[in-house]
C-alpha cells in the first residue's frame, strides 16, 4: 500500500533546508520572519506549504528558489545552492499573479524566458518548444491571444507553460491559483496533478487552501506565524493517482481535519502570545 | 480613425455590422459636444447682432469666418511657422524627456543626483526665460524650440520614468533568474512597459508645446500665429486675433489627435481611458 504513496519516504532529498532563519529590517527594526525552518523534499515529491497569511510562506519559497538569501541556515537544491540551481535552470517559478507581458501573445510569453536562457537557440526552435508547452497546458488554440484576452485560469496556465518550458527539475509555485474562482481552482488542481504525474518534477506549492493541500500533496508542511516556523510536516496517506473520488476518501477527511486543527492551534498560539 | 483601420482586418460580413456599430459609437461621442458648440456659436452671433457689439470688442462668428477666408494666406503662413516650432520643440522634448527618464532609471546613482535637480528646475517659471532665449538665440526658430523643450520635456520624463519603474518585481526576478542583464531587462520589460506612460506624457507635452510656441513668439518674433495675435491686437484688428486663435486651437487639436492616433494604433495593450 505504501508503495503507491508519494513522496517515497526514504528517497534522497532533492530540496533540503536546515535551520533557516530570515530577518527583515524595516525602519531600523529587525523582525524575525522565519525561525529555524528545516524541511526536506524528495525527488519527484509534491509538497505544500500551508499557513495563515503573513506566516512567511512566500519568504520561505523565495529562499528555496534562490530569490532571497537566508539570514542564517543552509539550503540546497539538487545538491547545490539555490542560486546555483537557478543558474543551472533547475528551478521554475510560478507566482500568484500570472506576471505575463501584456503586449505579447501567449506564445511569446512562454518563449520570453527561453529567449534569454537559450540565447544561442534559433527563434524557430524556441517558438516550437513554446508551442509544445502551450499544448501541454491545453492552450494551443490561444497561442496568438494577448493576456487581456485570456481568463485568469488560462493566464495562470501560460505562466506554468513558461516555467515548464525551461524544463526545470523543481517547480516552485506561490499560491498560483489564489486569484481564481473555486471551480477553476479545482480544474487547475487536477491539471497540475496531471502535469506532475506526467513530468515527474519535484513540486513545492504554497497555498492557503486546506483542500488543495490535502488533495495534491504527498506531504504538507503546516506553518505558524510570529515568528514564521513549521509546526508539523504531515504526510497525506492518500494513494496516487488522485481524482474526484479522492475528495470522498476517508483518508482525505482525516487529513483535512487534522490540517484544520493544526492551523487553528497555530492561530491560538499567536493570540496567546 | 481607429474604425477604418480595424475594419480592414475583419472578414467582410462582420465588417458592415461592426462598422455601423462603431459609427454609432463615434456619433454618440461627438454629437453632444458638437451640438453644444453650434449652440454657443449661434447665441454668440445673435448677441453680437442684437446688441450691436463693436467689432473690436467681440467680433461675431460670421466676421471671424470672413477674416479667416480673407486672410487665409497670411494665416496659413503663420500657422506653418508656428507648427514648425511646435513640431521641432515637441520632438526634441520627447527625445530629451525620454532620455532623462532612461538615464535616471538605468543608472541609479546618477539618477539619484539628477532627479532632484530636474524637479527643482521644473519649479522655475520657464515662461520668464523666453526673453533670455530671444537674447541668446535670435528671433527665429531656435529660441521657441528651446523654450518649448524646457517647458515640455518634464511631463515626458516624469511619465516615462513612472512607466520604467512600475514593472512587476516578480517579472524582473524571473528574468534575473535566467541570467538577464540589466540592459536586457530594460529593453524587454521596462521600455515596453513604459510606452503607454510615455504617450500620456507626450499628450501633455504637445499641449505645452503649443503654449510654448505662442509665448515664445510673444517675446519676440517676425512670424507665426502668436506674433500675428500680438500684432493684430495692437492694431485693434480683433477679428484677426480671433481668426489666429481659431488656427492655434485647430493646430493644437491636430497635434493632440495625431498622438492619440499613434497610441491607439501601436500601443493597444492598455485599456484606453477616454
Ligand atoms: N521584503 C520585505 N521586507 C520586510 N518585511 C517583509 C518583506 N517581505 C515580507 N515581509 C514580512 O514578512 C512576513 C511574511 O511575509 P510572507 O512571506 O509574504 O508571508 P505569506 O506569504 O505567508 O503571506 C510578513 O509579516 C511580511 O510583512
Ligand atoms: Mg505569500
């Protein structure tokens, strides 16, 4: 039974963070935003970070993605520092907002990072790959459309195609579906799961949706605020492949209720402090 | 303008309905101000006839039209002179304004030194510099162009700077993550992002350019609509003053709508605010 559960428990860590602390200085005052955060994500694993807003989820993701240097602690991605991993194009990033160029069509938006990363490749080669990626996310017919002509879900898929185009080993996503309505959100969840199963990438997803975290992840890291830290790394014992029926599985209900309790606990601690 | 232009791109059957719809839209937009304008002119004409207002105080619209026709060659030449000043001044304002913005955005340290000086300079009442420019550059084109530039480059620079600086920081982070240099980011993200802002600045600048040209001519000139207004008013030829004013307004509108046309034609990713 455990063989169908990902991440494989004893696989070597693909992403490893040890005792990470982050301080921000605003107007001369130092605030600890992340305190002693450690986590490990196996290769091909799907891990979510969940927690109340302001608890440092985005900050942690930025540290893992090499966009922010931690004040102290060590981080490695695929055995190297995140900055080096980014340089080797091992990390793809998707933000909450699709962050597309409004003056370019979907195809050119997907090609945008490739044009810089693979400057030596021909324009045709890059366009071909961009078209392939759009097909992967089911948007081949929207290639010529500008972001303003696309729905929120479609924009987010373009943004995903752009990240996938560089063929990163790791996909880091910061509330990528946060701005979408409930139905589109679930569609995007199914879609992300499908991509993950097909491409075998390691995924770190920031979310504040309990259902989303439980439905998608092999493991959920529950965070609490003030200072930001990980309360518990909770494995989700729901077998993959997951689908509509997974929402009705007893294991899903067990996982979500435990997540809910943990989040409430974190909240109480904050108020008590 | 945009109507005819878009029509060429859609299939013929959609063509008609779309063109009609757009025509109605254009009518709905331009009818009310047009009706109001006609109303004002009619009342003005009636008042000056009924109360026999002396022509040197306020000439009737019909008199102004008659003067526009009678003096069309002089007025035409004056308009040409002024238009040339506006065009040169405006183009240079655009180039200098954009260059200032690019330098401030690209070279942070130098930008921090330059920016306050630019703002400080903006507080100098530049119209007061007009006589100085006449002194330095003569009575011809040059002093007007210089005056226009010092008046009109600022809105261009400030608007474009905002456009260069309000790029999505996540987008910049993504570009950095694949090794994009500052120049690449400037060229591929910041500059395109700034174009709608630049156009807004240019629209302000063109209006200021017309003012600059007229003020420049007031300060000293041998031709142009501003020169004509001043000359005619000393001769109490009030109808000619009004005729020149009409041409100034038409000139300003032509320049303004030319820019708006370019904006709609080439920068179509921003929703247009009327
Ligand atoms: N660049 C920054 N400078 C100062 N404080 C910041 C910065 N970024 C985030 N913070 C603070 O750090 C905390 C965590 O932020 P964030 O990681 O965005 O939280 P989350 O993504 O969980 O909502 C917040 O209190 C936020 O105000
Ligand atoms: Mg966040």
